[in-house]
């Protein structure tokens, strides 16, 4: 380490702390329900299948899991890590994205003679701490965007360079559509500034879109397939302005100020592209604070700004380019960064650990039972019952409770079924999703014996319930159908009243 300058040592220490923390509290949980779609498709790709399936235990039909058909680039990234390391260690892909991004950003800052400790800000962005422990598309996005910046600053001006950058910009659509707003704008603005190498820009852009067109056509049957779950309107600016102000001024301390002040190389494309990118999300209708509360909602919305982190670090590095760290300031900065980094990682790990403990309980208790659950991903029960966490031997969709023929076949073969659902009371939309499942259960209660087996309190406004469903003949009035009940507190399962029976 003696040959490295002090600033570089500081960064290496922080990267080492992030690495050790990540392995010590290795991701196991299911933090965001959308990961269900990405991971299921990634598992299918790794297995050489078009879509992940399950076998209905009653009809023996092969049925595809219901998922949202997002851009496939992230699922291919996940599939690569599944093939390389196995499903359990798929999170190594997210770790590799963050560490590689940090390394490349340091190289760019060093080449430009900017303030290299600005790289530390990557590890202090709260949403990155959260999503680096997930499989969402924002994590490979930051890697691809950092690669773009690396070649933007490290390569000499030539038609080959702008072919490559246009290719990367177009390729970014394969992971997430809004990535091209950021990278494509840089390419377009640079072209209009210099008016040369048009064919290189065009050839790069066309060839970069090929992976998305080809895979969408192969897996979805439409090369131009896209999902637009929300909408864009100027009416959403008022709702979003406060959230993005916090993200861009607090989560990225004084981020908007540094973006505007940047005057390093390519300053006009950088400033304009980041401005356009921010405006796109100000007009975006999705606001997670409505669904998940303010504190978690702002973390969730922070993922949209993760692709801006490399540009933010570049801007801060330029602004403090004439600064150096000496003496006690180095130790203080190192200590603060490490403490904040470990604290954020621990908070995320604690939530994931709670979810994982419930998944472990479900799979250990009901792996050999006939289970009916929400396989349409209407509710977030997918955090606890999904192909990543385990396997249930006998599985069917909860909607079959309304199918008399199906249920007759089920009782003939298994005699009973266990319904597993989540109950959300946090907001109106989640209550509506839960009520859809409750309608199936209400219908079942008119025809069958339905007893509550477990009610596990996960956190405020979120519970997991297990019900036992049996035929009326021979068990009506029988309280022996009540198995042991449990409740969860602080991530652990403890036994409670064994005799309480609800019908």
C-alpha cells in the first residue's frame, strides 16, 4: 500500500469495507417485488427455457409464472451470474457492478486530475445501499453508464470512439429505457456540436439496439415490445418535485449545484443530458411514497437517480479538483464513510433477514403440503413464496378456490389445502390487491371448512396468514385442524396460542 497515494488508499479502504460488509451480511431477502419478474426470467434463460414454469399439483399442467415482461437485459445479466455462481450467489452480480463502477470512476477522475475521493459518494447514496442488495435494473445500469463515461474520457476523439459510445447508449435500452435519455442525449448533443462522423453514430446506435430487438422478438414475440406501467404528464411535477429535490440535494449532497457548476470536458452534453433526464422523472407518474410511506418510498424512488451517480461524482470531482486531503481530515472522512456505509448495509440486511426468516418458515413447514397462493403476483406474497427461496412440492394458484371441479380433484388427492396470503393495510391500492384475494377466501368459506393456522406479523400494516381448507364432510366442527400458531416479532418466530380457531 505504500506506493499508493493517500487518496487512493482511502478509497481502497472504503471499497474493502464495503466488500467485507457485503459478504458478512450477504443478501438473502426479497426487497422489491419487481425482482420476481427479473429473476424468474433470468432463471429461465439460464436453464435454456423461454419462461419459468411450475406444475399445478392438481391438474399436472405446466403453467408459466405470471410476471411483468420487462426489458430483458437485466434478466440476461442475472442469467450470466446464475450460470457462473449458482442461484444462491446471483447477488455477486450486483456487487461486481458497484465495485467495477467505483474502479472505473476512480480511473476517470485520476486521468482528469479531479478530486478522486469523490468516488466515496457512490457508497454514501442510500438508495444504492438498498438496491446493491437487490437484482433491480438500476444496478447493471450504473455499470453500463460508468463504462460509457470511462470511454468518453479515456479515449481519443475518433469515429471509432463515437461508434462505441453510440453502441453503449443504444444497448442501455436493453436494460432500462430511460438510460438512453441520459447516454443518447450526450451522443446527440456532441454530434450537433461537431457535425462529423454521422455514419459512426448511426451505425453504433442501430447495432446497439439489436440485442433488445432480437431478445424481445424471441421471448415476447414482438421486437418492439415494451411495458409502460405508468404515464408522463406535467401534472405530476408538483407531486414529484419535493422527492427529487431531496434526492438531488440531500441524498446527493448539493447535487444540482454541482451539476450546474461543472465545466470539465464535455460539460455541455453532461449538463444538458442530466437536466433532460431529471425532467423525465419529474413528469413520471410513479411516486412510491404513496404506496410505501415516505421513508421507504423515497429510497425506492432514489433508484431512478442511481444512473446519475457517475455524473454527480464527476461533477464533484471537478469542483474540488484543486483540493487535497491531509492529516486528521483523512481519518475523519474515512471513519465517517465507513460508519455510514456499514449502518446503511445493516439496516437493509435487517429488513431482508426478516423476509428470509419467514420464507424459511414457510418452506420448512409447508414444503410437503398442498399450497394455494397468489401466483399472479397481485400481492407481495412473492417475497416469501418464490423459486429463489425454495420449492413447494404441491402448488396451485389461489384463484382455484372458486373452481369447484378443481377443488373436488384437490380434495380427492390431498384431502386438504393450505392457503398462504399476505394482508396489506398500508394504503388503498395494497388493500385493493388484498381484497381480491380475500374474495376468493370468502367464496371458499361458503363451501368448505376454513380455519386460520397462522398469522405472522411482518411489520406494521403487513401480515402473512395461513389458512387450512377442508371439505365439510367428516371434519365439520373439528377443532383438531388447528395447527400451532406463530407470530413474528423482530424477525424471529415465537409460539403463541395453540387453540385459537377462526372460521
